[in-house]
C-alpha cells in the first residue's frame, strides 16, 4: 500500500507554511527578522552616506578645489545629512528595539507584527525614493536636511529631486513612527511574569523614552513636510514670513527630540555593555530611568534654541531649558562612571567602543550647551563649530554606541562571534579618525568658516585644518571598511561552517535575551531555554549569584 506523505499544512497544523529564502525574510512577521532587516538596511545606507561624506572631504581638503561643482556639493551634504538622520542612526535605534525588546521582556514576539513589517517597508521605500533624486535631470534635493523655505520651494529648488526628497522622508518617518508605536505597545503589554516596570532592562526603558518622543514629536515633521509640499505647489504662501518661521517651529519641534532618539538607545546599549564587562550590576538604575524620562520631557521644550538667530524665539526660555538638560545628562554619565569604578574590566571590542563613547559624547553634549547659549550661538551659528558639535554627538558619540551594540549582540543574532582582532583595529581607526576629523572643525568654526560651502579662498587660512579633517575622514573610512569586511567574512565563514560558534551567553549577560539560544528560536523561548525567574532588572546576574551562594553552602567546610 502506498503511503501518501503528509502535506506541509498538515505538518503545521493547518497553518500556511512561511516561504523560505529571501522571500521569507522580506515577508516575515518574526520581530527578529524585521529587526535584522531594519538594522541591515541602515548599515548599508551608512556605507552609502559615508561615500558622500568622503567626496565632500576630498573637495574641502585644499582651498579652491573643483572636484565637484557647487550644485553637486549641495546635493552631497543634503543627502548625507538627510540619510544619516532619517535613514541610518534613527532607524538603527528603532531596529534594535524591534529585535531586542521582546527578548528582554520575555515575550514570544512583538505586538502587531504585520504593522511592524509595514513600518520597515515604509522606511525602506522612503530611503529608495529619497535616493532616486540623484537619477532625475536636475539631481537630488540640495537645500539641507532641514530644507527651509523659501529656498526649498519650487522656484528656488526646481526639479523632481526635491519632491522625491519630501516623499521619501515622509514615508521613512511614517515607518519609524509605526515601528516605534509597536515597540512601545510591546513593552507595555507583553512583559513576562514578574517583569514589573522597575525590573525592565535599561535598554527597554530607553526604548520607552525613545518611542514616546517618536510618537510625540515625529508627526511635527510630517506636518512640516506637508507644508513644504503645499508651498512647492503654491510658492506664494512663503512670501509671508509667518509661514517660513512656522515651518521652522514645526521642523525643530521634531529636530531636537530626534537627537535624543539617536542618543537614548545607544546610551543604554553602552550602559548594558559597561555593566556586563565590569562584572557588576549597573549603578544608579532607578536614577537613570528617571533621568531618561525627564530628558525625554525636556526634549520637547528646547527646539527654539535652533532659532536664536531668527529673532523669533524666546531666547531666555529656550536657553534655560537647554541648560536644564545638564541635570539628567549628568545623572546618566555619573551612573556609567559609577558602574565601571571598581569593576573587573574586560576589554573586548564591545567594551572598547563603550568606554570611548563616554568622553566623546561628553564633548558633543557640552558643546551643545554652548550653542544653547544665545551669546555664543550668535557667533558660531551656521559655522563649522556646529558641524563639529553635531558630529561629536552623532558619530564620535552615537556611532560608537552603535558599534558597541553590534559587537555585543552580534553573537546572539547570528550564533557566531565577530573577529576580535579586526574589531580592535576597527576601534582604534575610528578613535583616531573621529577626533582627527571633527576636532579641527571646532577651530574652523571659531575662525569663521561657514558650513555648507563647497570651497574657500587660500588667504582665509582654513586649508591646513581642513586637510587634517580630510585625513581623519580617511581613517574613518578605513575603519568602517574593516568593520564591513569583518561582518561579511564572519557571515561567509558561518555559511561554510568555519566560524567560531557563539554560546548562548558568551559575555555573561545580565538580561533575558542571553537565556535563550543563539540565534533565538521563532518564539524566542522554548522548554529547553525557558524564561528564568525575574527578580530584578538583571535577572541572569541574580541567577548566577544564587547559584554561587548555593555552591558555597554545599561545599564541605
């Protein structure tokens, strides 16, 4: 008698079998795959935006160079800035939340997984639409990542590239809002038994604060883009200054909270790395949680310090709220220092990037207070001092947190270890490159070099500082290329079965994602890898300490 093999639907209990291969990835509702897609897309775009930055630094390395013309240069800095903020650093942070939050709270998946997948595709489509501007006859958008009217209207910026920029940023921002909402709903509604709010890992708390800002502030950007689109159809509305200033208020109501969206998740990733590689519980947990919430609330009140030079902002108020940010920031920095003080430090690549994050982001934060003071801001507004401040925040700061997170969680995501030697070389190239690139920009700004210029005269004396900055950019490029080689080579060796396999908990982690297999199964936890008891914000550390006490009690006296 011939036995008919069971169908795929019979094996899966009547449920449709998910497709395999690349189609399975791009249609999956598994939060881990969506998180990897988001993070992977942002890393590819990081390489693309880096190429644009290198072209700009080559143009500015010497005075009066003509490697690219002014219009092309304007396209480069516009898409570089737009790409890094809208398409790289912000989505990477949200992608980390999509992947890690359900694992950290002991949930089998993310809330509203189909909506989360839609959010990713809106983001990816938005990036493609924005970059498509380069293929239009007049090129990509060329009026900066903020696109102030009337310079960004259809008279001063004709061509489809500007329209594609508006559509692309609108789509990507909508996708980010959608993913932020599902991450927030997950952490509020799907926590495992015993996971109270004050037992949440610090990274999950950072995602709560981050997603609150995404939901509260990012719609203002959508409104600003809508106003800009209307103005491109009818440029006469920007003849009235109230609409120009109104656009700036809408834009910066988004534009300052997004800085902390690009800060909190990386700060929390660094905090978790510091605790694990110091061999101790994170110091000042409750104070840091409170500081994140206070920081998020204050972030919604400081946007006007970007508008001091307009004369249309309440300078005293916005300066006061900007300086008040020092208080929660100080709590977070001293908590990190308190964590490593007296710890048994291990200097693996994640720890190196985490340690470098602390002083470098401090430079960005303190210079932020400087430009938040009107009397200083009047002198350095629209100069290279602001460029240096922004890049110390987003590259010397957040990007180091990004790489700390990649090296830390890569074995959990892939099941294999990244190369440590290449990781250490990558670290030193980035430390040298970041400081050699961005420190001279403070001096350039103080000496009067304006931002967003494609060239400068030799007699202005900016040449040697720009040359140093461009040499530093070459170090950065070498470091990022080395990182890409490390990742691709490791994944290739995994495919061939020659990569170093990662144990479930290679670092001695403190949070629940390290209790499951590497990589985690479809529903995160299984009978072989159950959710352990949650007794604090560091449940695995608690478990190891209980086991050590039990072992001591059972040992012969």
